[in-house]
């Protein structure tokens, strides 16, 4: 059952990932990217990590995809222009793929099956966030505040004297 | 049954049953509400409202439905066909999914998920993408402007909407809607229900939540995205026939979902308001509370004029957001003061101070001269 689900989700995710990478129409690529995020969230559900899966949809489909879509909207479009082969992109892609592969091979293997996960409580999440992961949390908080202030400064009007 | 059928079959059949009941109930309610809203608005505006089809015009939705189904489906020649087609489907799907985690009565939650509240908002945040797809896919400047407005207001009000839910989650200690309802089942002195709306932070959070809900479902007075006097119908401009009806349906289903969540979080879910009224079935109480909230939605629509975009944004970032954070602090104070009368008063004091301070600092009288009216003599 879960193997079948895994294969279906894998095909779904890979199809949309490929569409996101190859579709020449930027908006379609961005929307395929959003669908790919849903596929990844489905993987989390399959592994029993309900909270992570929901956050994946919440943050990536609800916020990041909207951000990407807005970026496309607010930048110049010249879809027909051929920019030549993008060697920088290839290097970055190979580096990221190598890093992920290395991390995946190093991690202990997990058998895909009905995951046994305890019912997750908000208290557990809160405690872990406030003790073990407090520094990353604070760093993210500072970063987001800086981004918010930066955005405000960018759009602030100069007051006429 | 369980001895004979395989478990995956039971799972699938029970899910399908849940979905069928959910769709049946809420699509019927949608049809009823569409005629009731017109009747109520008519009553408020001193006219009759629909009264031609059936007794008191009650069969109006049937006539409307047939009309919508047989109308020509027009797709603009320059539209992005796929995106234009997918947008109404996605928007309706998200609205229906959000309805799936609300407890409608005792043991009547269609899909029990531990992170039900998170699921609700995760699904709800997908609506923004769907609205954008509608605006972009139509390839029309009114549509795109409407979609941009819709996304701007949805993102701005999503913050207060979610932050006002946090105090409840914090006090209950769970993201599970059933546990949140369960936490509100007791009564003070045997008659005063344990609902969160009766605490100062709960009342404030409820009002903020309701206003944010009005915005999220694009209802008057926050229906700037479809301001028909400026941008035709916003992201729905290029939709006709049944696709337009789908958007309309999604708006109403979204309204049901937000009201249902408000009932669950603040109004005690399906619990009776008085202990000796517990013999009335739980779902009756849930839908009674839901109808009251939906009526307020309609009442507000019949009463208030549309706000301007800048007024709405200022209101979100300068008033709603600080007040939402105050609810969080106030709920923490209430909890640590022992959830008793002293905690109640402390939490009330905090909210009163912040409210007064905000209303002093955000005084708009300094900026605008009083409006003067001139009439022809």
C-alpha cells in the first residue's frame, strides 16, 4: 500500500519538478513548482510527519510560490530570447545535487512503512524550539525582521518638505 | 463489516461517505443561503428580494443553477487556457478541504487530523495562488489588478487571522479542533459556559478573527478585489456561466469555513450554551451558532460601505496586528494568574491599555479636516 503510494507520489513530484525546470513559460513553470511542493508535502504525510507536511504546504505553497509568482509579475519578460547555455546554472545544480546526495547517503536508511509516530503536541514543538533550536529560531526571527524593515524602507515615500 | 472487508476498502469508503455528506450539506446550505442573503438584504433595503420562483422565492437557486449551467462558457482568445480553467477548480477545492476538519457535532469531525487548525490555514493559504491564477490566466488588466488587490489583502489579514488563533492553541495546548472544543465543555457556577469568547483575550481575538475572516472571504466591506465600480469584477471579470458560479460558491464555502472555525475556537463548538440544554443534539447547536455568524456576515454587508484599499491596509498593519499580539500576551497572563477572576481582570486591563494607546496614537483627526458638504441652493 505505502509502496504504491510512494511510487504515485514520486511520479507526481518528479513530473512537476521536470515541468518546472523545462517549461519555457515562466508562469506555468512557477505553478508546476507549487504543485511539486504539494508532492513533497505528500511524502512527509506518508512518513507520518504530519506537522512538517502541513508546514510545507503552508509555507511553500502559500508563501514561497506566491512570492515567486509575484517576482515573475514584477520583472521584465522576454520569453523568446535565447540566452545561450547557462554554465553557472549547471555548476550550481551539480553542486546542490552532490551535496544532497552526500547528505542522503550519509543518513541512516529508513524503511518506508506505516510510520509509528506519537501524537504530536504543541508543547513538544514549543519546548524543542525554545531549547534545542533556540539559536536558529532567533536568527530566523532577526533575519525576517530585517527583511520586513528593509521592505518598508524600500517603499517609504519621501515626505515633501 | 470489519471481519469481511479489507481495511483499505473501509478507509476509502468511509472517506467517500464523509466527502459526500460534507458536499451534500454545504452545497445545500450554499443554495439556501444565496436566496436567504438576497431576502435579508432586500428586507434591510426596504424591498422584496426574490419572490417569483416557488413559495417566497425559495426555488430561486434552482433557477439560478439551471441558468448558470446552460450559459455559454466564454474563454478569452488571449487567455492562458490551462491556468484559466484550473483556477476555479483549485479555489473550490481548497474551500471544500478547509471544511473537512471542523467538528460539526459530538464525534462528527469528517477528518480527524492532529494538526487540524494548521491544515485549515495551510489549505486556506493556497487560495491566494488560485486567485492569482484566475487573475493571470484571464490576461485582462482588470483581472490582474483585482488579483493583486486580493492577494495583498489576504496576505495582510492572514497574519491577524492566524495570530488570534494562537492564544486558543496556547491555552488548550493542541492544534486538534476536537480537543479545542473539548476544552470548552465545562460551566462556571453551573450555568456560565467555559467558552473562550467570555474571557477578555478570547472576546478580542474573536472580534479580530471575525474581521479578518470577512477580509479573507472577500466580503463587504472588504470586497475591494471585486470593486465593481472600479475594476468590473476583479479576478472574476473574464469568467462566465458555471465557472463564475464556482467562484461564487467558493466564496460562500469559505464563509462557512471561517465561521465554523470561529465557532470551534471561541464559541464552544457544538456545546450547548446552558448545561440543561444538552439534550438537544450537538450538531443543532453547531449549526445554530454558524447561522448566527453567517447572519452577521450578511448584516455587515447590508450595513457598511466598501472601504478604500489604503484604509484597509493601514487598519491591518497598524491596528489588527498589534491587537492580535496583545491577545497573545493577555492570554498568557490569564493562564499564569490561575484562570480565575484576577487573571480575567489583569488580561482585561492589558487589552484596555493597548486599545486606548492605539486609538490615541492612530488618531486620524490630525490628518484629515472634517468633511464639508456643499449643496446647490
